[in-house]
């Protein structure tokens, strides 16, 4: 964390910007030069992401969240067949720093859980948007996705949240 604060302070002092050039289309944008925010995903203000493909939505925690948590050592997930509700907890992530509840950004039926996380919880750190996904849900109210942030809004949200701490 001290290194991150030093790097951020140094970047600010040197007037180094992380923002993408307006004419360049990237597959991702950066928040404070460190956290990856992907296009094509929706984001909750509690730092979970959703990728909606066909009848299923994949959910996990963001790169920003895993960075603040530190090394993840344990993940608690629901059983397939259960239901999740938007804004309500469905599991927990335990790191070397703290245990945090994970909230569902949408409501629906859990159709699959990432069983790899019980053996290798660090996948959340090394690959939060790919191998570190947590649950797959059949959305009961797809319109809930509209209430979530896009990549630009989430990047701004993270920058403002970090600046206030």
C-alpha cells in the first residue's frame, strides 16, 4: 500500500496521467494506473462486476477490490440452485488483511460456482475477470443491469473513492 501511495504521489508530482487518449480505443481503461477496468462489463458500487452473456451472467470482484483486499486466502460461495438478490451478500472473501462480504449486483438463480476457488483462492488476485470469477447466475430481472455502472463510470467512482481515503 505504501508503494502504491508513493507511486501515485510521484505520478501526480510528475504530472503523469493514466487516462486513455481520446482517439485510442483500448480493451480496458486504468484507474490510478494500477486497477484494470474492462469494457463489456457492468460494475456495482460495492466492487463486483457482471458479464451478461445470453441467459447467464458471470459475477466476480473487481481488480480494484482484490487490490485493496490483498492476498486472498479463502473464498466462501453459495451452492448451485440457490438464489441471490441484488445488493445482498452471497459469499465472502478472506484475505490476509480482512474478511469481506461479496454482494450480488443482480438477482437470480445460481447455476454454477467456480469450484477452482476452493483450491486456489488466489485466482481472484491473479485473474479477477477470467479464472477468478465467482458465480454464474440466471438473472431473474435483467433490467437490474441498467442500474449498474459502465467502465468509465466505475473508473471515475474508484478514483473519487480513493481520493476520499
